[in-house]
């Protein structure tokens, strides 16, 4: 009887502990595209939704989610957080990224930004600090496709700035 109770207790502890650990790989993907028709740079961040919810909730001092009553506040706070933690400079000109909105797809949160630009840039300076202060192992991949050129860079807590050369 003791063995059964111990085995049941061990199994229960193991099952309950799994959600407490969460995921152990912290990554975000950002796509940057030039829309010649609209004359804009489009930025799409793909993030783990519950990571964003945790960061926003800690800052707000209350639970914020993207699929409940706090959705509008979470979306607005996400836009502000991302605007403060991700910046672009085309050539020597900072791009004023305007928050368009978010979209929840399962565990993924997509956040959309755009900025007007007269011509496709040949160089983008990027500062990406998304989640790097909150999650020390965070890795952010940025992929830019401008015209026929594609370039990418990875950002971490220790390397949060980089330049992408996009001359075809």
C-alpha cells in the first residue's frame, strides 16, 4: 500500500511540475519586408504569447492575457513594449514604427508594425531587446527581405544591436 501511495504521489508531483517549468527555449522571430506598393517597411514579430503575457503582467501588477477580458490592454501594452524594445534605422534615419495590432494564433502572438519609407533601404541598423532583460537565455532572430536581398541577424542579451546590409 505504501508503494502504491508513494508511486501515486511521485506521479502527481511529476505531472504538476511540468507546467511550472514552462518551456526551456526562449526565441522570437522578426520579419522585415519592404512593401513597394505602399511605400512602407513592415515588421512582423512572432513571439510566444505566454512570454509576452508574463512580461506585461509583471509590469502591470495584474494578469493580462490576449484571449480574455484584458485583451485590449494587453494588446496596447504589447505595442508599447515592442516599440520600446525594437528599433530600426534605415541609413541614418530612425524609422518611426507605428503599431498596427496583434493576432493570436495558438501559442504564437503576431505583432504588426509599419513605417513609411520613400525607397528600399540598403542598410538597416537594428536594436532588438525583446525579452532579453526578462529572459536571460532569449534569442531573437531578425530576417529582412528588401527587394531581391535577404539578410539576417541574431540578437541576445549580450548582442542587442546589429546592421543588415541589403544591397542587391
